[in-house]
C-alpha cells in the first residue's frame, strides 16, 4: 500500500515538473524581447516552398510576394500561433505544394514507400543473382567466335598468362 | 548573310547525319563496305558543318545581329564579349545546337581513332551515334532554330518568330536585346554548361558501342568494353566536374548559402552520373571475372536514356525549376525519341540476352564480386529514389490533380542511408579479394582502419557533441580514408622491402605500375572528401538573420559581423550595385573586411545577390545583403549569415577526383592488357606485384 502511494507521489511530482517546464517554455517564447525574430520566421519558412515561384524554399525566396508571406508568418507568430498552425494555414491556403517535405499519407505516401520497396527488391535481386552464380558450373564461353587460333595455341596462351600471374 | 550561311550549313548537316545513319545501318546489315565508308565520310562532314553553324551564331551574338530572335533574346549591348560568346549555350536554341555540335565532334574523334580497330562494330556505332546527332540537329532545325528572325505584322501585338518571311510582314530589327538571364552572367558560365554537355554527350559513345555489340552479336566478347573504357572514364569525369562546378556556381550566385538543393535539374544531372558510375564499376567485373555483362548493358542504356532525360528536363521545363527557362515544343519530340531508343535498346538486349551469360561461377559470398553486385544495386536504388522524387510531383498532379513539392527533406532522408552504405562499400571493397576471401584475412585487413577511425571520430565527434548524428558521418569519412591509405601503405611497404626503394620512389612506381587501380583510389578519396562537405552541410550548418544600423554587430557562433555602411554605384553589364561594408571578427579579433552586394539588373528588373565570403579549410562565413533602408540620420541593412562548415572539401574533393582520373586514364604501353583474375586471393595481399 505504502509502496503504491510512493509511486503515485513520484508520478504526480513528475507531471507537475513536466507541466512547469512546458509552461516555462511557452512563457519564455511569449515574452522573449523581439520575438519573433527573423530566425524564428526562417525556421518555419524553411519548411515551406514559395507557392508561386518554381521550386524555391520560402526562406530564401527574394520576390516581394515571398517577403510578404514571411511578414505574414511573423505576424502570426507574434499573435501566438504555433509552428504547426502556421504550416497548416499555408497548406489550407495554397495547397500541399507549399510543403517542402511531402506528407506521409494518402497518395503522397507512395513517394516514400516506393524507394524502400525498390531497395528491398534490389537486395533480394542481388541475392538471387549471387545465388545463381554460386550454383553455376564453370563454363568458359569462347570469347572469339569462329576463332582461327587452334586449341593448342589457346592452351599455351592460357598457360603463359598463368605463369605471368 | 552570315546567319544564312549558318542556316544552310545546319540544313546540310541534318541531311548528312540522316544519310549517315541510314547508309551505315544498311551497309552493316548487307555487308556493303562502300556504304559504310560513305556513311563515315558523311559523318566526318557533319562536325565541320555544325562548326560553321555555331560560328555563325557566335559571330551574330558578338556583333549583336538583332535581326535574329535568338540574339535578341540572350545578347545585349551592355554585355561583355565574353558573355556574348557564352550566350551560345545561355538559351534553349543555342544550347541544343551546342549539344549537337559536341556530339558530332565526339563522333569524329571515334571515327578517326577507332576506324581500323573496330571494323565490325563501326557501322552500328556510326548508325547509333549519328541517329542521336540527327535527332538533335533536327530539333535545332525544326523546333528550336536559332536562325529565326523576328517579323512584324501590321496591327499584331507581338513580332512573329520564323526563319522565312511570313506573308504580309516586314523584318523587325530591335535596337537592343534582352540579354542573358542575370543569373547566368557569371564566370562559371564558361565551365559548368560545357563540361556537363561533354559528360552527357560523351556517354553516347559507349552506348553506341554497346548497341553495336548487341546488333552484331559481339556482345559475347568484351571488346567493346575495352575500346570504350577510357572513353567512359573521360565522359564520367566531365559529368562529375559539371556537377561540382554547378554546385560552386549555385553557391556563388543563387544566394541561398548552399551548393546542392535537390532541384529537378540537379537531379537530372545526378541520375546519369549515378548509373554511369555504376557502369564504370560493372565493366571491371566483366574485365576481371567475365561477370555482370547484362548489367553493363542495362547500365549503359540507362545512362544514355537518363542523359537524354536530363537534357529533356532542362530544356523543356516539364518539371518546373529555377533552371528551366521556358516551356517549348521540344517536349513531345524528346519524349518520343527517348521512348523509342529506350524500347529499341531493351529489345536488342532481350534478343541477345543469352550471349551475356556469366562466364564464371561465384566461389564465395565473401568476395569482391559480392561487394560489386551490392554497390551496383545500391547505385540503382539511389537512382530510382532520385528519379521517383523528381517525377513524383508530375505523377501526383496527373493522378490526383494535387500539386505537391518533393523537397530536400525527402532526398536527404531517402538517399542518405543508401549513400552511407555505398560509401562504406567503397571503403571496404578493396579489402575483399576477387573470388574468395577468408573472414580471418578480411578481419586482419579491416581492424586497423577501423580502430583508427574509431579513435578519430570519437575525438572529432567530441568537439561536435551537440550533433550526435554527425559522429557516424565523421566515422565513415575517417574509416574510408584510412582504408584507402592502408592500400597505399601496403603497396609501398611491399616495394620498399622487396625492391629496396625509398618510400617516395616506391609510391611513384606503385602508382605507375597499376595506375588504374591507384587512380581509382584517388577518385575514391575525392568522393569521400565531397561526402565530408555534405556532412558539414547537413549537420554543422548555422544561420542567422538580422537587421542592424551602421556600427552595430550581428553575432553567429564565435563570429561577429560589424556593419560599417552602404554605398551604391553603377556596375558593368547594365547593373546597379549596392554594396555593404562589413568587418568580420572571430573571437573578438578582426579577421577580414567583406563586401556583400546586391546587383540590380535594370533592364531585366532582376536582382542578384553576391555574397561576401570568408573562406577557410574548416568553414566559410557566408554573408548576404538582403535588404536596406537609408535615411538622413542613419543606414539600416538586413543580413543573412551562414556558417558553412567543411564546404571547401567539396571543391578540394573535386580536384582530387580529377587528379585520380588523370592517373587512371593515363595510357601506359607497358601495362598488360589482360587483367583476368585466375587465382584467388591475389589482389589484396600484394598489390604491387599483382599484375605484372
């Protein structure tokens, strides 16, 4: 009984500590002077792609539109939005294409799945090939068709090569 | 006038290349040497004819003949003569012509050097390479003709582009042209595109030989591999240099502080490089052990198709990218040609499948053969991952209608582990003997590099303990480097003790005696140094951005940057420059003053960011001027600072690779041509005396 109580106490203590820690984090984030800085904005912009320019991450895109979008992220952060909220907002507004990292769900998950399947398939094929070679009888396919060189001469050449080695 | 001569030469070149294709194929099929010789002569003429075309364009670019639409698009009064010449490959029309010209040049070299040697293969070598040339010359002539003029029709909003005068129009000659895309106005323009194109087109020669070997049934023997071996290596190193120069250019010009962004165009270049690298290795298996003949064929066919695919992606804008300057009618033509040649090649391969049987059996799973098969398979897996990620946005849009982006996080996390294993195999492969290897001997060979690498990576990693994952990467680099050095060490030791040479002599003789092997090790060393650059980029990169007034400082790591002021002045090529004056401090001590700039190209209304870089072997401090505000009282500017750790090792690694390739491709008459392995266990123990 006493043992159980002790466990509960420790658990309670841990939960309190954890929530305190979290609270500090949130608090710290909310009141850091200058928050959100350019770096806070870039941290998120890095994970997004410019919705209009071809293949340009939002954090390095130099068009006016992108500057405005970064400004928007800054405003959202200063209103207390979390990173996930900002990203979700951009996806809802401009579509999946703004995500630098393709999602792992729906049809898009295939982009992640196929390379893994391909690698495993490749491993299996390698094994099959090696196994095939292992089982193979040593046969020498004549390299030159209709060779003018007689078997005796060929044997001699082979012998010479062997000596050289 | 000059342009007309160019157009006529281009037209004749097209007719000749079509003729050469047909005549050589017919001559080969019917055994008519007259036809083959005639085809050869026609092929030899295509190159000078295309040279005339190229010179006509270059002349028009330099003299600013704005009656040509192409000159109007890519050249301008403000551009220096140097840039006007590079504008040849600065736009779509010119670059396709440039491609065809290089291709035709390679065919000439082959015909002059190998005509006597490979008589039987030659008809189909000509047919295959000239078919490709004809396709490209045809593209130039019919779709992306750089000799088109601008025609003005009364009342029409835009001028019409056409070679010949359409009805009711007059020739329109603008006063000045648009000029090159500002991002292309860089010294790198002289290096990256030509080397890349040489790499792409260079791989077509081994492909042509492979196809000739399949058609003639010579695929049974390996002659075509021996003939094209050095050729392949040269094409490969050019493609490698092209990749590295492209990275350097991106780093200097594109203004995002990195050198590799997994952009579709970069991927399009990387894919033929990957399969080409696999091919370079699989042919070794054929030479040494008579194995992997089918692989060679598959790999060279893939490399050819991917080279075309790379050109296709770059030139057609099918996958939107910063590089694809325009959408064009090239797409369907390319798509058809790539499809047909791919299917044709695969059919030939299927037809000759039985001639490509492996000659020997595998004696043990613990052998270099196994490592080779695995590394080849990995190259293919990486190629697939890159291909899949590059085309998936298209597939997604076609299937679900949703546009998505596949960015660097995908490529890093998917290819990262595969590259890791690949590099590991690169390090240990030389420790495996051909045919079979006892685990005990392997352990003996491996433990020293392994122990050494552990010590180094733990020590090194301790300095970077905030990035625990990096330790694995650093271990890999150390391990592979030690494995390679151990190979040199063993060879030198064997020579010093058996021949009494001093270590330097021994090293030189060692390399001279077996330059392909040791050249290869140097190339491996270069590759692992480049990997080090990628590790730095992945794990140790730092960045910060901030706005400061004159006199204030920005801090990143142990560096401080003081903003001293701005100045503006007009620059060359029609640009307005705003330059920031900065002083960089390291640990409080002044190290350097830097001047990052923002060049604004007035006509194109496009800014280009030129970073200020403080570069050392360990890291670059890379500063960009992003924005500024000047008032009567003070100046304010926004900067972004990157610390790019280890990035210089990418360029250093590139030089080591070039050095290694020169050694490996060096011809030495004394070298014994046959390097067939007949006895087990001979290649690792005594490398110095192994082959002679």
